[in-house]
């Protein structure tokens, strides 16, 4: 192999790797967007079904349980959790902060 062949192979591998990285980042963008939509819609559908059969104070308990699962299993912020379970009701910003405070107190007590 002469020097030009080595350079051609190296250059081809470099460009191929760069193109692969670009394609992977495009796929990850699509997956992240769809993943957020799937989670949000599933919580909304589940909540709406529960709302048909439950009382309003029970819906608060259900949302509190959902929030506590998100607190313990994810690194989502209060605002991100609000976008999932808040349903554009401003009172939920306060509720979620209160749930987080209670969750953190319970974690410290263990």
C-alpha cells in the first residue's frame, strides 16, 4: 500500500464515522420527541379514564402517586413533571412542589 492509499482509507473511515454520527443524532432527536409525546399522552389518557370513575380527591391521590414514581425513578424537574401531569392547571405547579417536598422529607426519614 502506498501513502495515497493509506490516506484514502483513513479519510474514508473518518467521513464514514462523521456521517454515522450525524445520522444517529437525527434518529435520537426523533426518538426523544416521540418518547415525550408517548409519555405525555399515556398519562393524559390514564388520568382521563380514572377521572371518569373516580372522585376529585382520588384524582389528587393518583397524581401524587404518579409524581412520586417520577421523583424516584427519573431526574425530571418540577416543570418537566408539570408538563406531564399538570394538564395546564396552574394549581399543579404548587402541588408538584409540595409533593417533591414531602417526597424529599420521606427519603431523609428512611
